[in-house]
C-alpha cells in the first residue's frame, strides 16, 4: 500500500472479518510490537497519539500517517506465531522529500 504522509490510513488484518472470534490480537511493525488487544483492552506501545485499533474489524488505524510509518506490518491472531500475510506500507512525503533534496550535488563556486 502506497499513501501520502498526512492522510488517515487503515490497515486491515488479513483473514479477519467482523465475525471472527478474536481472544487476542497483536499488530507488529518491522518485528516490533506496536499494539495488543486482549480481554477487551487495547494497549498501544508506540505512537499512542496517532495509532488505534478498530474493534469492528481489528484494523490498525493511523491518524495521520507519517513517513516514519513506512514498513512491514503483521497481524497475529489468537497467539499464532505466523501471520496470514504481511502488509507493506510505503508513505511518501515529508522526510522522503528532504532526503531526496539532500542527495543533490552542490555546485562549487
């Protein structure tokens, strides 16, 4: 998924529907725990002011997304060790533009 920085973005948990029985769910970003749902409680480990979980379909929501959110996201359901799929998020904007600008050669006078 490719998105622009500053937009609100929702990542769906692959294989999960509104009718799924979810006792525990964990979202990871690049291998690091980002969010956990268990016993009707949601714990956000990073980006607490921008990241939330939709309890309707257990999707991960960014409000708003930033260039630093670029990465690979997995949703682990009911203590499974492997995800249904990996969701790749690429965010264009702010920092990527600064990086591109800094790579330009500077003419010497």
